[in-house]
């Protein structure tokens, strides 16, 4: 019988992953970069294209939620609605758009515009505003968002962003990553970009001047917000402020717009009607009362 | 406390990931050391894929010898394999699993032959089985079964 032998096979041919952590970080970074760029492209497309959705589609989207908040027989809400109607008559709203104001009886210093021309005004902010002119600026600003269809653009951006992220995280095969990214996706869903805020400021300012003949109250609104932030301490700025351009820059920008437009910077102020003030106080006291 | 709950997913992920990395590496290193040592020890038992004994072999005792090994992946290898399959190319994190399973099964088969006094195994074949299947969420394992015909001592008479 001839001599046989089995050769010693070379090591490492089938065990080539000498530095797995380095491979992991390299690939994870590549996935993150891909995901981020895909998300940005998606978000841009989503935000840009969403504006071209017909307005009826937008109303249809918010419909089920809006039904829960029909116009109420409330003196404050009626007053706000009347004011918003007067302002929006002086703004070029898209065809068929109807602004509906909701008065929210909560401490939050905030106001926001959402899909379908719905604008919410919180008591916390309303109480802090010195007169109707300042209030009109806030409302006109929010109507400005609706006029330029920012809410649907923001929604489109957020949804496209989340979709892009879920694509990538599914590719990496990790449920955990998806849920982290999902949370940050939700955050962007609710914010307007700085450019959108500036657009709404300009639209609001023009409507304010058209309604009152002067720009009085335009900048005060933001001073009120800023001081409210300082009262609470820097750690907790009001929500309204945190998504908005830095107050000082914003005031300067408005002042520049006023001088460029050749508008009167200030004039006779209109107070908020006494009956409305009283109704606000009353609803506040009712809210404070302990539930029976 | 709330922060812990909010990021429970992340904490669980990082925990599994690190455990997989450290425990998996440690296990693999130990296993490879053991494989190399036993391969030296059992180098005298020869393995062939030929179906028939070499020429000149007389009548010998024959017996079936088998060796099977199941090697599992770990969470770290699993995540890494997901990334490899995203970009394509060699799924490097799974290569060592197959390598270890194959070598371990051959060693067990050789050990069985060695215990029976055989110095040669012919007609050696492999069967593999993927445990965990294609399910994304299951930890995967691979089984390799090696089997062959051990040639014993020359039969007398």
C-alpha cells in the first residue's frame, strides 16, 4: 500500500473577518450616510411636491380629526374667528380655503396652523398679548402658513423622511434602529422650516398693515414670546418660540420689511374687547375649579 | 426611569450586540484553538473522498463513522451579516461558522474512527443543514454532518 498523507490546510481562508468591528462601523457609517442622503432627497421631494396636492385632498386628510372640533358657541372663539376672517379677506388664500380658528383653553403659550386651514390659539398666549393688533399679527402669521400651504408641505416632508428611513433600517435588518429613527422622523413632521416661518411673517405683516393701516403690534408679539421664555427660565422656552427663528433677528427682519414697504410703524391700537377679556378670565377660573 | 423605557429598544440592542461581540469572539477563539490542537492529534487518521479503498488494500473491517456539529451565530454576527448582505460580497461574519462546523464534524468523525482503531476513512461526504431557516428574527445556526467508511485493521483469514 502506497504512503498517503493529508496535507495541512492553510488557515484563515474561510475565516477572513479579522476585524469585524471595523467592518461593522465602516458599513454602518455607509448605511447612515446613504440613509441620510436618501432621507434628505425624499424630504425635499415630499415637501416640494406636497404643495401641489389639491386643497380638497388636504381637507379630506384632516377631515376625521376636524370633525371632533366643530366651531363652538364660545365668545372668545367667535371673536378670534371674526378677526381671522377680516385678516384672511386681505390675504390671497388658495381657492376654496376657509380658515377655521379653534380656541384652546390651556396654559400653553402657543398658536399653530395645521392642515385644512385650521388654526389653534391657546389661552396662555392670548392672555399675554397686549392688544388686538398683536393678536392679529399672531393670527395673520398662522393664516400665512395656511396660505402658503406649509402644513401639507411639512407633512409631506415628514412622511417622505420617515419612509426613506424605514427603507434603510429595514435593509440593515434591525428593528431597534427603525424605532429610534422613527422618533426623530416624527419630530420633523410637526415643524416648519425657517424659510417657511419667514414667509408666514411677511404674509402676516402685510395683512396686518392692510387691516389696521399701520404695522403696530407686529414686533411686540415676538417680544412677548421672548419674555415669556425668560420668565420660565431658559431651560423651557415656549413651544411656539422654539421652532421659530431667533426672536431678535426676526424683529429686525420685520422692521426692515416695514421700512421697505413704506408702512407706518405704529398708530392707534385696538384693544381686545372687554367682553372677550372677561370670557377668557371666566373660562380660566372654571378650569381652575376642582372637578366635582 | 422614563428615559430607560424610552430607549429600551436601543439598550436591548446594544446589550445583545456587545454580548454577541465579546462572548462570540471569545468562544470562537477558544474553539479554533481546540480545533487546531485536535487536528494535530488526529493527523494520523487519513481522510479520502474516494469511494473505494486504495489499491493493494486487502480485506479489512469497515464501519460507518459519523461526526456532526452545530455552530450558532451570535447577535453581533447576525447584524454584521445583515450589513454584508446589504452591500453584497463575502458574508465574512458567517464564513467562520461554516468553517468551524465543517472542521469540528470531521474531527468528531476522526475521533470515532480513531477510537475504533482505524487509520483511514474513505468515501467521506458532508451534509449541511441551516437551523433557523430564513427567518430574519431567529438566531441562525448551521449543522454539518460528516460521514464516511472507516477502514479497520487487515482482517485475518
